[in-house]
C-alpha cells in the first residue's frame, strides 16, 4: 500500500473499532451491521494481502535469488578447482570447467547446466578427488533452484501489479461501506454527541498537504550594519 492507501486502511480500522464500541446503538433493522461486517472483511483481506506481499516482496525475492546464486557459484567453483587438479590426468579438463569472473545471472545458469552435462563423464574421477557421490544430483538441484529464483523475480513484477489492483478494489468496497454508515450514523445517532464526535474522527481521512515552495516566505533581507562599525 502507498501512503494514501495506508491512511485509508487506518480509517477503516477506526471505523471497525467504532462499530465494536457503538454498534449496539443501531436498531436491529438497520443495515449498519452488514456495513461494519464489510469494513471488517476489507481489513482482513488487506492484512492477508500485506502478509503475502511481504513474503513476495522485492527484498525477499532478491535475498532468495542471492542465496541461490551463492550456493550455485560455490559448487561450480569447487568443481572448477577439482578439474584443474584432474587436468594432469585428463589434459584440457580445466578448460571445460571454467567459471569466468563476474558472470551474469544468465551466464551462471548456462555454466551450471554445462557443468552438469559435462561432469557426468568424469564423475568417477571427481568423486575420487573428494566430491560427494551425489554431487551431480546436488548440482542439478542448485541449477534448478537458481533458475526458479530468477523466474520468481520476473513474475514478482506481475504479482505486484495484480496486488495494486486488488488493494484498490478492496479499499473501494470498504470505503463504500463507510459512506453508507455515515448516512446511518447521521440518521440514528444525531442526538448522541459523544458517538457522533467519535464517528466524525473515525471516518475522517487525513491527507497531508504538500508544501508549495513558491508560497514559502522569502528570507528577510539582512539589515545593513551602521556606518563605522566592524562586522563581527
């Protein structure tokens, strides 16, 4: 939620709390209960969406991608270092398993797939030099994990757009319920000064005013020092 949507959300929370405190003042035939329920439902949907959005946030996806990248790069470097030792036994093997410095994410993914294909031929030699017996399966899992992290990062943009549309729709439904409640409060609680005062504060959305630099007062001109005096 952006700043304006957050203030609208906070208004809905205040209206829900008003309903908890003063809902008993409305007659059973009033539609106030349904409107308070609609406000409560909107808050719950927005809360759930906030949790989901946090889990799929840019920072969370970046952390998962970075972790997957680090794990894959570490394994590729271990295989590359082992290949350098094996090149005494298998000439040229070190060139088949090179990891360039500063490789991009896509390049690293391609290298991972290349290593997974090529290492199978020499799996016995790699294992004999300390690589785990599951190193090929482990490598394929790391490649797949990194690939998924990269794709999730791209899909996150679409998810954020969908979340923004959903947030606006939920807020609109909640605000519509508040507009209906405002009429009901005026009709049923006009004689209750305490309840109407609390309601007016609850349903009010405070929008911060932007400061117009053009309207800011200009600094006062410096007062010239009297003749014959020295500046401090």
